[in-house]
C-alpha cells in the first residue's frame, strides 16, 4: 500500500510540475535560457541555483524590461517527476534578469535535478549534489579544478570531457572571461570576442553572455555544482586592489571594478552574500564537505596592495619583503588564520589564484620572479606558511590557476631553505584554452625545474586537474587535451600523484 501511495503521489507531483511549467506569463521571441543553468556553493542541505533570462544574442539586442517571475523546481530524479522543492524568484533588469535561488531543505550527499520556467519557456535540466553532513563519518569526495578559459584561444573541449566525469564539485580559480578587445589574440585566435575591451556594465554583461553561450561550458555547469572565485581578467589584467594595469585614476578604475564585479555576480551561481556593493564584494568563503575537508576559497585581487616591484618577471626589490604588502588584505588574512587553526576536518584545501611556491626563473645565483604571484609578496606568503605550519598536521593542499601550465610543488615552511620542512602541497592547474594548443613543456622549463628543486613536475598542455580525496590520501590526475585550436581532442592523463595525509608533498601515483 505504501509503494502504491508513493507512486500515485509521484504522478501527482509530476502533473503539478507540468502545470507549473505552463503557467501564464511573458511570451519570448527567443529562448530566454540561452545562457544555460548552473548550480554552486553546495552545503549538506542546500545549493545555489542560477540562470539568467537572455533571449537575445551575446552581441546585444533589445534587453528585457521590468520584473519577470521565474519558477524553479528541484527533483530527486532526472525526469523531474519527483519534485522535492519548488518556488519562484524575481528576475529584474537591475541584475540583468539573473536568478540566484538559495534552495535548502535537501538531504545530504544526494544528487538532485533542477530546472527553471518563465512564461511559456522551460530551461534545460541541470544536475547538482549536496555535500556530506558534518556529523557523517568522513567519506570520499571527487572534485576537479579549472581556470583560464580565453574564448578566442580555443574550444572548450576539456569542459566537455569534464562534464563526463563523476564529480561532486568543480572549482573555477579565475579568468572566467578575458577583457581583451576583439581580435587581439594572435597567434592563438580561433574564435573572436565581440566588441571593445569592457569597461562598462553593458560591456561586461555582453562579454559574459558570449562566454556563457558556449555549449561545452553550459554542459559542464549543468552537470556539477561549481565553486567559483575570480582572478584578474574578470576586471583588468594584473590589477591589484584599486590599481589598474594602465594606472588609471582611482575613481575611474573603481567604477570599472564595480561594473565588472556586478556582471560577475550576475553570471555565477554564488550566494546573495557575494552581491557587490559598488566596487566591493565579499567573495572569500568556506565550503565544508562534512568532516572530510574544509575548502577555503580566497580572493587574491580585491584587497591586495599594488605589486611592490611592479608586475611582470623582475629581480626582487626591497618591496618584495615589505611586511605591509598583502595579497589578501588584513581582514581576509585574519579570517584564513582562524580557519586554518580549526582542526575539525581531515583536510584543509585552499582554492586560490596565483603561484604560491618559490619559482625563480633566473638560472644561477641571480633571481627573477613573477611579481604578480606570491613571490612578489614574500612577507605575506611567510605569514600564510606560518599559519599552515602551526596547524602541524600535514593536511593542507593548495589549488592554483593563472599560469596556463601544470605544476606540482612542495611548499616548505621557509621556501628558500632546503632544510625547512615541507608543510603543504601545491597543485597548479593548466588553462582550459589560454595560450592555445599547448606543448609538453614551455621553453626553459627544464632550467626552471633545475633551479627550483621543490617543483616536482611540469607540462603545458590544456585541461584540468581531477582529485579524489579520502580521509588519508588525495589522488591527483592531471587531465589534458593535446589541442584546442579545433574541436574533438581526446582526453588523456599526463601524470598522476598521491598526497598522503600527515606526509605533505606529492608522491608518484
């Protein structure tokens, strides 16, 4: 009798869902869900659902006007017959008719499916997953991380492969868009941006719409919940706090930053707490995967001081060791210190943007560093490594993007002392497309590896990093495609590593 009653109830819910999707409302002259659907920032009982009503092309078109009610549904089955949560949200012109639903009341460690409806239109169905409850015994978590997806430089083939992986989470570590004007990507260009370098809200919205229109990006978003943070190209190359690459006046640059931050929020599955207030937005946060891991998602752009020696690769200057120079800002540093002092989780994982390990690119006794990385902020890096060393458990992993190549590095408490203990492992993921097809290794990489013995591995193809985390070890697979200049590249694993809890440093897998 119970099974029959449940069956009848599921039929009724399915009928209600069909009715809800056909409710009266605006009629669109094109698909309003042209930018797809996404989910993100999951907890053990909830997740953020995202879409944006955009029935017109990325190049422009008449914008929607007024307020539109958007219905949403979450089901425990892919056919959307067993609806477990539903509601509606307001999509307004002020936020480009984007929708951010913070759904709650779900069960831990469960797959769910979701969709939106507006007027006579129904979105594609997306899939998402909740994380483990804090009270549950630590299990296994499968995640991947990606970064640097320049639209002009190639096709998002790696994201099509990522969509086929069975993952609980995907982290995007920045450079979700690039701000280059159309046609500035020689010799890598295989696709083309639309319009000038964005500086206004309308410009950034159009750039995001172009990127979001890519089918592979949409598919990867629809298959897994994402956790996102930004780097520099979401605003301006190598910007630092209120300092732009071209040294614009502060007021002018902050107006640009405000437009960029708002467009970022409008196009990402983040919580309302991340909604900008002018040029300020709280993006750093914690994602808890039960008692297994706590992910600390960092913002290394908004609060940093200007590069002490200027950006690019340069010999160190006195500012490199300036204790006042900061990558994260004082408040975020204090927050991260408190987070790392909490030892209730088996692993602490930092999801952040730029190379943390020592990378001296000048062979011999002289030194040369990328000043836009932690190497330009060595006092700030030491404060962070002190906090990691004080944790004292050998359970910290750092996830990094930015440099368009794979690296695996040991992080010593004192990066310039060979006798200093290794306290963490850094996994640097390559780009999805930025830099074109890629190579086995960039010119001079052998010399860099020889100069920096804590760098364990390097390759410069395109792809993503897949990790399987359990209470005692992290299995790491560097997944790559050998070309992005045309569609259809096969996927391969270039190298695998293992990180054992209590034994920081990567070992061959």
